[in-house]
């Protein structure tokens, strides 16, 4: 199985206090990574998402990259020829939808979103994790499942998960301390959850049998 993260999920590895509207967002991401890692899933980081992360400028580029490399399940993948062809084909097939989308968001953001999804698609990703509504919608149009922070459950705290950051702001270039290690995210949910706000305990999306192989 392969999943993809955009910057709205990655940011919590470096900034536990990132401005998210979802309660305990960082813990949800911790639990999701732990769950996917235990399933031996690969987590694709598209280079446009990496660029957005690096542009935050909280730490040096080297610190960001080296920290991501400590997670064995992470794989950084570039926007290449295959992704360009996939993106163009999808754009042409959904011209009407694209025109409406372009009225609602800046073109540069749309291009980044589409590149992220195109990379995920060509890498064989089955589910995209993003807190961006338009990015999730485009991922679904491309045949992938997509989920936001509110759809990921908050796991109880246990031991320590190496490589994750504490809740304190650190000096430039220092990766910080480890945080509490979460248990597996509960299974369940669906491709189009009826409770996207997470009013009740949100569950990890259920994937198909083929995805779980």
C-alpha cells in the first residue's frame, strides 16, 4: 500500500503548534504515521509538498530533509515526465470543473495541488492525506481516496516515537525531543465519511483488500 502526505500533514512533524482548526491535529498525524508504518505502507512525499514545507523557514533546509529521512516509510518523489502527462490528461478530461476551480483559488496554488496529486497517482498511491478541500477533491477525481485531519482518530499516548518533535519551539537547526508514541489508529470509516467534522471519534479510513496487500 502507498499513501501520500501534503504539507498540511507534514508540518506537524516540525511544528506541534501549527495553526490547525482540528483539535489535537499533531497527535492524529503521529498515530496515522505509526499505523501506516506498522502496515509497512510507503508514505509518498511529493516534491511540491516538500517545497511548501521548506518554505516555512522555521529550520534550515538540511534539518527538514534529514528529519524526514529518519522515517523509513517516507519516500520523496519528484514531478517528472509521467506526472506531467498524467496531470495534462486529467486537466483536459475535466475542463469544466477546472474552470470553476480556477475561479475559487490562486493559479499557483492550483498548480501545486495538481502536481502533488499527479505525483501521487503515478506512484501508485491509493489514498491522499491533506487538509485542503480542493486537493482532496482533485485526488478523488483522479481515482484515489482522500482524507483530512478531522477524519483521523486521536490515539492514546504510550511510549516514545523516535524522530518526532516536542511541543516546544526550538532553536534554528535543532530537531527537538521525541513525543509520546501513539497506538494504532482505529480502523473504519469510508471514502466519503458522513461525519467529516469529527464530532465523534473519527476513524482511520478503511482501505480495500488490494490496498492492504
